[in-house]
C-alpha cells in the first residue's frame, strides 16, 4: 500500500497496536505523527519508522489533557499543513469488579483517556478532515459487545465509543469524512499486564475458536486498509478481528 503524501496521527504510538500502526504507516510512505505519553517507548518506534524514510513527528502528550490535544493538532498542521487520518488507539484498561471499592476510581481514570479524549480529538480534527475528505479509525474492543466479568467499566466505555463512531460517521459523512471502528479480540501487547488482571494472553487462547491470540500487525493491517482509499465506501462500521472470540 502506498500512502505517500497522507498525514496520519496515531495516538498510543508508543506501544502495542498503535506502535505497529505507526510503523506500517511509515512503511507505506505516509507522514506519520506519533503521539504517546511515554517518550522512551516512542523513541524505539520512531527509529523503526525513520528507517522507511518517511517524515514523522513525535509528540509527547497526554490525550486526555485539553491543552495537549490542541497541541497535537496544531503541531501536525504546523509541520504538514493538513490532516488526512486520525487513529485513536491510546487507552488504558483496569481490571476490577463492580463490588471492588476501587471500581469508580478505575472508571474515572479511564473515561478521560478511553472516551473523552477521542471525542475531543475528533472535534479538533474534524474541520481539517473535511478539507482533505479524510477519515478516523477508532480502536474499540470485543469487550464492547460482551458481558465479561471484571472489565465492566472498560467495556462500557468501548460500547460508548462504538456509538460515538456511528454518530460521528452520520454527522461527518455528508462532508466526505469516514469514521470507522475496529474491535480486536485478545492481541499480544502490554495491556493485560498493565490492567492488573490475574491472567495472561495464553490463558485466553481457549476462549477463541481459532485457539490463538492476534499479533498487533494483524490489527495494524486492518487499520491501514480502513484508513486508505481502498475502503472509500466504508463508514460507520465496526470491524471485529478476534479469532472467533465473540462466537464462543
Ligand atoms: N491488546 C488487546 O488485547 C486489545 C484488545 C481489544 C482492544 N484493544 C485496544 O487497542 C488499543 C491499543 O491497546 P494496546 O493493546 O496496544 O495497549 P498498549 O500496548 O498498552 O498501548 C496503549 C498505548 O497508549 C498509551 N497511552 C495510555 N494513556 C495515554 C494517554 N493519556 N495519552 C497518550 N497515550 C496514552 C500507553 O502509554 P503507557 O504505556 O505509558 O501507558 C500505550 O503506549 C486500545 O484502545 C485498547 O483498548 C486492545
């Protein structure tokens, strides 16, 4: 795929799915904007991106911070003059039951990153995406469609993200802007370890029809497809990529 000349913002580009996505956009010759809070992790990713020769910017930012969100858009426009694609991958997951005293604290910690930040970046980027007839890819989760225990707050926010994706697609479609979501199933990244869950990805294999866990590059391939003109007729959709997890 050749995305030469396209300007792509990827949040959560320091790790996992966002990192592989930034790498694949650079490999496709896109001008890529790497956004994450973790500068050290982004340095590793940016080295890989630079090896492909495409231009990139690295922005250390907390997507849930209003000023940082504005800085992401302003810095991108200053350097590249336009925005073609916004990929919202940054998120955190907190494991915990409704019966835990920490449930609401976990929710409060997640809501600004996993949901509000995406709404805000969408609002800030939309006027520029209209100019390029660009698109947005939101990274949701199969958790948005399941009733798994102990991830209720995370799952609820992902379900809300699915609805916002459709709402944004409906509102921006007449301006030529597409908005889609991808719902991965278990995918090897740091997310489970960081969530405090008492299991590993290996424990989740048997919860999939194909008895496997995805690699981040499988999700990144789908993100690039949705971001490219190959999917020019797709908007308001939510693509599941879960090794058959939802059918179990
Ligand atoms: N991996 C899975 O099994 C799976 C399944 C379904 C959906 N997803 C979704 O896929 C997306 C990517 O997750 P992942 O699995 O790749 O997890 P990951 O490896 O933990 O990557 C998430 C990245 O987002 C960054 N981030 C967190 N809060 C941020 C903030 N406020 N501002 C900027 N960056 C922030 C993290 O930085 P730190 O490392 O510093 O926190 C991390 O680099 C998420 O939306 C997740 O919900 C993942």
